[in-house]
C-alpha cells in the first residue's frame, strides 16, 4: 500500500476529488485543532413554544432569577422532540435568552439571526452568514427551504451585510442542479439534471481510488458512496414526479390555504422538506459547504406551515398555520396538538439528516461529531412573539469547540440580573470558530443596564 502523501500526490480524482473531499481529508489525517467545523441552522416558522419542548421532569419556573445548568440525562423528551431521541446524549437546550430587539408581528426573518429591528432586511450580517464567512467553503452558505409559496427562490433569513440578502432555494430540483452540477464541464455535464446518477460521473475516479486503499478504508469509502446513492435516488424520484409537481405549483391566497395536489389534496410540504434536508446533507458530505440553513415557512411576517391532518398522521381535515397560531381548533385537534404534530413531522426530516451525517466516518468519529445543528424559530416563542424568551435546541458540539451535549441551560428571565440575549449565544458560536467579537447586532436598550456584550461563557471550552 502507498503511504498517504504518495497517494495524494499520485492520484488524480477529477470530480470525485470534489465530492469525496471529507473522505480524502480523513485519509490525509488532521490534528484536533484542525478538525472540520460545520453548522446547520434549521429555522421553523410559527414559534417554538417553550412549554411544548420542555424535557419531562424539569420544571419551568415563572420569572427565574438564577441560571439553571443541569444534565438532560434521564429526562424524557416531549412528544414533538421524540424524533431526536437517538441523539439525546448530543442534545442541549438553551432557554431564557431574549431577542426583543428583533420583535415583529409574526416571523422576524433576517432579524432573528441578525439581532436588529424586524423589517430591516438589509441591516447587517446574520450569524449563519458570519459563520459561513469565517469557516468558508466552495459555497460559503447554502440556503434551502419550503414555503406555502409559488416562488422557487426567496430571501428570508440570511444576509451577508447591508443590502446583501442571500437566497433560499425553495425548489429541490433547482437546488440539486445548482449545487451538484458544480463539478460539471463540457456539453455532457451541462445536461446534468436531477435524474442523473452522480456516481456515473465518479465511477472511473472511484475505481482508481479503491485500488489504492486497504480493506478498512475501502469500507469507509463505501459508506460515502451509499450516502450519495441515497441522495441520487431521491432526485430521480423527484424527476419522475416532475409533471405532478408542475401541476401542484405552490401558491398562496388571502386565506393562507396550503399547496394542494388536485387529486389527493395533499400539500407535499414535508416531502419537499425531506428533499431539502437530503440536499443539505449532500452539500456537507461533498465538502461543497460548511454552513447550511434549512427553513420551513420562515421569513418576515410568515405565519407557519399548513398541511392536512393526514400528513402528520392524525385524522382528516386541514390544519392552517395561521389559525393554530391564534389558538383555533383545526381538523378536530386543539392548536397546541397541531403545533406539536407539525413540529414532530419537521423533526422527523431533521432526524434523517442527522443519521446521514452520523453514517459518514471522519477522523476517529463521524461527520456529525464535527457538526452543530441549531434548531430554532424565527418567531421566537409563539405565533405573535413577545421575544422575552427565544428557545434553542442544539445537537452536537462543533467538533468539541463548544461545551454542549446532554445539557439544559435556562438563563434568568428578561430584566433579571444575569439575563442574556440571543446575541450572546451567536457570539459564542463565532468565538468557537475563531472570531472573537464582543458585539453582535444591536443592543436592547430596555435592558441597557444588563450585560449584552461577549459570548455565553457557559458554552465555551
């Protein structure tokens, strides 16, 4: 067998060199200080109601005055978070942070990740764009999402600076073509489409690589290829459904009705969300990006996802995102149950993303070990948010850069000594990747006497 240095000097991998980047870096070796860093933000609309994601057995005191920092061990997850149970030991919850500076009527969009007054979509840099700028990548940031909208692209939660809103692709086929035609050249590659098996382009490169690997490394390579096969298979299914998708083009009307298939009435919103998570996983696995944002109905004044009750496995009838935000019974179900069912269905798609990254070996662990997933809402804590509390659910620790995993933190209530804002949480993420800033966004002047500078030190190593 050739040594690694000779392997890299003597192997020309073409397209495979692009799409197998993490695998090649793993063979080459890396020190703990150079571990990869990846972040996925999952931003869901319509608020994440804190009481609905509270771990069973941990009380929610009214107006707490002290920092609570405890283990999540032996505490069962609530119904809507159950899809994340396999990663409970990697999970952390951060409650009690405020974001009043961003307060709006419904979703705050850019302001939620930027900490500035809602409505100022080009006010500055959002945290996901800041991390993307620092970590870098072929595509510094990948934005994907689903909307009750006819658009194939929107600008809803990510900004690289004043007047520099970054796109969110809403059409999985468009996203696949954009990101996975990245290595194409010549006329054949120009025809690269969603029904093309990515592995067809890689086969010769992969065969040359296999001949130079030993048994254990070949096994790792096969795990990479399995991930690409799954992604390619999904895109082929989407291509086969192109006519049907065209017939049910997303639309929105004054009553905020969901997208309908003329025959089944189904919205297909969760199938599209699953496809977008597949694409997000593919871009990270391929090394095309290190920061991705997947949004579900998020954006300035968006009012949440609508669907059929049957799509979340509960009876018949329609569930309107706006209606449940106002507490209305939908499809015979109370609003709180509708919120939980939609959240659970969204997190089922996130769970599939986590499983894909966990299946990819990297260093002495997996890709998931070097990743942080941030689950949040751009509407903070409810449909019409007060933003006194902005809950976060976190999976992973960013390759050991953050003190996270099996942890529950609740900060003192708004206005109490020791209270912190979401800006300090975002600063902790930035410190973890080497950008040691002391401010982010705009301060909340109503609590000007409290500490709004620097990161949450409780999260830093």
